């Protein structure tokens, strides 16, 4: 229990730090949201008026405290560019990005874990060596290129896939899949390659340990050895990289939403940055931070579920 | 319970040869031409210094050798008349943990850290017996009580890291005994434990053996343990069995210089335990064995022929065998004396 409480405090601190950093960075960055909004024709009084209307003329710490207060009540302020609550904009886009990230994650887990175990059991045989070579290539491929190749050679060839736009799950499941599978694949392929290698290494490390020999000496079946004992033990080191992979997936959505014109949070972020829409950027960055930190918290909980040695500490 | 026929051969290892392919390209003859048998219900000790091939021999019987780098190049291992080396992996898995089971040298690492004691004990029972979860649980609790674990019904939910080394070895023994094996291989089961716990575990093993009517292949390098427990002793050196005899015979009438040296390393009442004599020299590595007798570099009786000619296994009497040129010399002398009498 202490372990989880400590983790939770760490989580709060991380979120706080990130909020301060993003706040600070935006003060340093060149460009002025007011000028961007009003254009070059605007006169000084107009600019001053809008500035005080948006509260941007107050001292920094006051702006930050204000923003924090809003955050705690669930109010992320208003977007300058869209003149809408940031919260509404986010909630509009979130389902797209969450679906994309979720589908990607499923692909990564479903493919990389069995593949990694398979390769480990055939260590140094042809199938293992070829898998390692293929994944080496898979890791090096840049995702915008991969996305374009998938559009060209899969999206354009098969009518099923839509290569731009989004259809919500609530409207049609196959519709949603037709818009999400290719972008998800684009993010998933390099991550599958990375995770495959971690799984393979973790399994190889486990199968030479003493306890595996004991299980064999009990006459347990090969399935029991691999999919009960070795898999559960390997999941502990794999979980460590799982948090990193999730962060990569969340980051991956930003680029891939551009390539596939998906109206997700990533696309919103790009718009927000190019318009110097500070409240919107701050809101989105907070969303990404909370998502990544929450994932890591879940990983920590999973750790203590998987590994009885952690529970006592 | 019908009595077990101790005349009946349970395990027969014949001319077993095991090689390892080393990383530097060399071949290591780790087990070379090893033959022995174990009768039903018998306790046989296998003794020898570190690296002599004891664990590798026992792993070969369990068919748990790492292949590659290991390879069984010759020989047979008959168990109840069937050659285990002919079995497919799946067939062998029904023998392991059921008819033959094993307790390992390293109690601290031999259990799966992420499953409970009960889970690991019950899966072993349910693998070989058609019993319900509830019955398996009861059996598991009973076994844990049998190996002297108090409040077994609580212990069943504990994880290995919550137990001491001695406790873990008790659990290992419970697992090994779960299905009343005909043969238990105990590979230095007490070496890694505190001296105070060693005797307890040893007594426990002997008690379990008696109650479950199993034969034991007991691997150790401790001669005093041998004296206390074994019916018969096999002495192993550099991959070969160099002497084999009933325990009394071996202690009273050792023939091989290595056996004699081993017996001298035994603590007795009047020697200082701190200053036990050890055998001078080291075991030759398995990839660079001497041409002649493998013990020759360390043997104080080594003769000329010992450097070039490998001694064969010779019969001292029906139950006593030795692999040494000294004995063939004695044999000739005995013949000569017989001849002069007539
Ligand atoms: N995986 C392996 N690869 C190469 N050589 C090995 C391997 N395993 C064992 N050996 C060699 O086989 C020989 C016999 O090893 P074994 O473990 O059977 O000795 P032992 O008699 O059980 O010794 P100990 O008393 O230390 O347990 C040793 O020389 C060892 O170096
Ligand atoms: S054969 Fe020769 S060297 Fe080997 S143990 Fe006997 S006497 Fe010693
Ligand atoms: Mg050993």
C-alpha cells in the first residue's frame, strides 16, 4: 500500500512540474497570440483591450494560479483561436485519439508477445533470426513514410479502408475500423518491433532460470511452462518498457493524425501551436501529461499485482 | 501395502556418455562410460568432488539436460525395463514428477517466485492425478504437514520469498514426493543450507523415502552423510564411476586411491573440523582429460601404465567394483598365489 501511495504522490508532482514548464516555455517562445488573432492592421488600443479581456496583462504567477484553480474545477479556460472552452474542444477530439491509441496498443500486445515468445523458443534458428532481422528494419522505419506507404499500397487498393477522416464507433463499428486500422498500424509497426525484442530477451532470460527446470522436473506440459510460468515472470521486465511504449504511442498519434487527417487531439495541438493559442496548448499538454502519467500509475499497480515481492516492500 | 521387491532393478544406466560442446569449440567429455543400477526402495549415494559430473548424470536420467550444448552420445537409461532415451518429450513428461522426481541443490531459486507454494504443489498433483481442486488442496496441505511445516493451511497461500531456505527445501521435497515417485533424485539437497538445518532436512528425506517407499539416488560430496544414509555408494571422478560398493564394504575396504583420499576428508571425533584435510590438486577439466587414468596426476600410487592406459572396471566381489590398475595388480598376485598353492 505504501508503495502505491508513494507512486501517487510522485504522479501529482510530475503533473505539477509539467504544468509549470509548459507555462514557462510559452512565455519564452516568439510570437504573440493577440497579434496573430487581430492581424497586422490592428492598432495599439485594440491590442491592449483584447489583452486585458483575456487576462494576459496580469502578472505571470497570477495567470498561473488562476489557471491551476480552473484546472482543479475542471475548467481549462477558453481557446483564443476558437473562442470556445478548451474542455469542450478536447472532449470533442478525445474519442478519436483514444480509439486510435487503444487500437494501436491492442495491436502491439497481440502481435509482439506471442511473436517474442515464439522467437525465444527457437533461439538462433532460422525463424528467430529472420524475425530479428525484420524487426530491426521495422524499428528504423519513420512513421510518416510508413503511413504514406500504407495509404498508397493498402488504403488505395482496398475499398474497405478510408484514408482520411473519422467515423465514430457509435455510428458504425466497421466504419470506425475502416478509418482507424491503417493509422493504428502506422504507429504499431515500429512499436511491435521494439516490444518484440523486449519480450524475446525477457523470455530468454527467464527460461534459463532454476525454477523453470523445477517445473519441467514436475512433468508439467510445455504450454504450462511457457504460458503460465515463463509468461507471468517475463511480464515483470516487459511492464517496465510498457510505460515507455505507451508514451511513444501517445506521441505517435500526433504525427499520424496529420498523415491520415484524423480530427484528434494531435491535430488540434498542431493548430493550437501555429496560432499561439496558449490556453489550448496548455490544456492539450496537460491532457497528454495526465494520460502518460496515469498509464505509468496503472503500470505500477500492475507490477504489484504481478510480483508478490513488491507488495511487501 | 504389498512389500516392495528390493531385488528388482528399478533404474539401469548403461555405458552412458555425455558430451558438451564448449563455446571455444572444444568437446568436453563430462560423463564417460557410466554404468550403474538402482534397485527398488534402495538408497544409493553418488559422491565426488565438484565438477565430476554428478548433476549432469542425474539431469540425463530426468531428460532435463540442456541439449544443445549437451549431447548424449552413447548409452541407455532403462527405467522399469524401458529406455527413457527412447521416449518422446511428451511421454517423458508423464514420468517426471510422477515416477521419478528430483530435489535440487538451490532451494532459494528453485521455486517460481510469482506463484504461491500451494499453486505450485497443486499443479504438480493435478498434472498426474485426476483429482478436483479441493482434493488437490487437501493433499497439498497434508504433504506440507508431512514435511514438517506448521500451519500448512496458511503456508499454502505464501510466496517463496516469504520462506527461509530450509522451508523452501521442505516445500521442494513435498513437491517431489507428491505423487509417490519410485525414484527420488536428491542433488545435494542440503549443501546450500545452514548447518543446523542440514540434519533436519536429511532426516526428513529419509523419513519421506521410507513412508513413500521410494528409491533414492542421493548426490553429495559429504562422506559422513553417505555413512548415515546410503545402502550403496558410487564414487565419481572426472566423469567416470571409479568405485562402487555397499556402504560398509566401501568404508572398511576401499580399493581406489581416490576413495581412500575422500574418506580421509571425513571429520571424525578426534579431528579438528576447521582443519579437514583436502585432496591435493584439482579435478582435470572435462575438455583436457589425461590419456591414462584420470586420477593419475593426483594419485600417490600412480605407476607407469597409469599415465598411458585407462583402467577398466574390475570386479572386487559381486557387489564391489573398481576402476584402478592397482587392483588388477592385486588380482594377478592373487592368481599367482592361488597357482603356487596347487
Ligand atoms: N552447460 C554446460 N556447458 C558446458 N559444460 C558444462 C555445462 N554444464 C556442466 N558442464 C560441465 O560438466 C561437468 C560436470 O558438471 P556437474 O554439474 O555434473 O558437476 P557436479 O558433479 O554436479 O558438481 P557439483 O558438486 O559442483 O554440483 C563440469 O566440468 C562442468 O563444467
Ligand atoms: S589407476 Fe593408477 S593412477 Fe589411477 S587411481 Fe589407480 S593407481 Fe592411481
Ligand atoms: Mg551438481
